[in-house]
C-alpha cells in the first residue's frame, strides 16, 4: 500500500530564502526520494547521501532541510 511522503526543502537566492514541500505517493521513503529527484531533475549520481543533494530551480538553489 502506498503512503504519502512530504519532502521538504529550502530555496535560497542571494540573501532571500523560502521553503518548499512536495507530497509524493510511494511505497517507502527511498522510492519517494527517487521520484522527487526525477521530478526535479536532480543529478543524484554525484552525491553519496541524500542530505548532500542540492539542485537549481531557476535562479534559486535548493537543498533538503
């Protein structure tokens, strides 16, 4: 049975910051994070751990909080 996972992240642009949250249905947290990475086009191969993931959303840089 699928559960809904909330993926929270922080967005930064210069001295401004904001928060984002995506809700993803998956069977487990790992699958939810993989789906999130695919949606956001995060190049995950270069990171050893999920907490190291960072990506760009337009002029904003994002990372997990």
